[in-house]
């Protein structure tokens, strides 16, 4: 009862949902209809709950024993918590894995307005208070999720024991808007345009798109991710599960100096696993830029994971899982690939 009262005061109300039995396998029903191709079958089945956080109905996915050490996973933009399934299945340690769908993503509700950095940070603060109250926990974040996790670790250092960033080291270099009036006018104009959904015939078509974007993604995993992501449209077909208005107010800081001012406040050990084939123009694409950013962290280990793109936890799942396991145990990291950079605190 006391816990329920704390949740209500924090604006959090939880509703349990039945265990989520992932669909898939040969000839099984998917969100977009019957698909005869074999899909990835999870080793560890997740369950989901609902959380009302600051006016947003959040879906939170969980794996593993309730009494195991908690591990929080935060997904990237235009993604869902279910896309951590391969990583969860590959972790050797036993964890109570907790992964929310961000506002405007996956099974969480959309907001009537925009999506700003402070919204995600405030949501995470409220979620942490209820999901893992009064304790410091390990956090793993991919892309946008890693950027938000790093800011949370800087502002709430007592809540994070260790931090892992998956291809996440701030935004693209120094994105300072020059014509701020034009930027604000663009935001106002976009709000008048109706949201548009990109329609796909079925889950198989979504899987085709995922494989087109990531040549390393095999067909069974592509089908699993597509089914986990698909949202049915009233007129038939499926689309992605994120709010198409999300990109109109992308949540980020705009300069390395802003990021650095936060990173230098992070007191816990940090592991950054970067892809060997970064996206063009990404902050992690240039070794000198990576070194520049790494210098802000008091205690940072950086590894590039060989033969991976931005979704490195899909491309080299076992390697990423082994590195995360070793880091959380305080053990020597396995050999992940190339361009190793390490900075260690002198304290």
C-alpha cells in the first residue's frame, strides 16, 4: 500500500499485463497476417506492464527472475524495447532486465505535442524511482537511449552503478542552429501538417525494409523485429510503431561543449561499444572526434566492435553481450575489435 501511495504521488500507476508470448516460427500468425518464413524464437520470454508517467501510458518490458540484479536497457529513436531480445538471450549473467518503450515509441502512448530532451529525461527519472527505487543500477543505452542514459547518470549519479553506451557518444558534431528564427518557424509550420504513416503490405515487407537498412541482419531476426515493431493500420497493412511527429523535435543537445559539461560529471565507470561501420557523419565515425569526446569522461573504456553497423547489438550480439557481462562483473573485457581507446580516472 505504501508503495502504491508513492507511485501515485510520483504520477505513476502500474497495470500488470499477461506475459508476452512472442509470436513467430514457421507458419505462425504475425501482426500483419500469416507468414510462412521461420522467425527468431526467444530463449527468454518477456512480460510487460503498463506505467502512467507524466501523462504518458508507458509499456515496460521485463525479462528474468524478479530477485535477480536489475539491468535497465534503453532503446534508441524509432525503436522498441523488444529489439533488445537478442541481447537478453545472449547475456551469460542472470539479471532482472527492465526496458521501457520511450514515449511515442512501441507500445507506449504518443503525446499531443512534441518530444524534447527534457521529456525523456524526466520520464526516466520517474520510472527509475518506481522500477528500481532507492538503488544504483546498471544501465545500457543504445543510440538516443544511450545519450539520455548518460545525461541521467550525470545528473543522478547515485542512481547508476555502471553505464554502457551502444554506439552512442552524443549528437553529430556541433549542431548549433544558426538561423534560430527559421528553425522555430519550421517547427510551427510542421505542427500544422497531419502525421503521415509509411504503409507496408505486411510484416514480411517490414522485414525486407529492415534487411535493406542492415545487410548483416538475417531473415529470422528481421521477421522477429518486424513483428515486434509492426502496428496495424485501419486501411490495411502495417507501419512502424513510433509517432511520425517525433523527428520534428528530435531530443538532443547541440554542441560537444554542452555534452561535455554533462559527461564530466559522470562518476561511475562507463563502457562505450562503438560500431566499426558508423553512419556517415556520426560522432563516432572519426577517431579524433571520439578521442575528443572521451576526454570529458572521468572513467571511460571505448571499444569498437568488428563488422558491425549502428545496431551492433544485432550484428554482433554475442560479442556485445560478453563485453557487457564482463564490464558489469569488473572482469577483463574480451577482444571486441579495433581502435581501442581507454581513459581511466586517476582518483
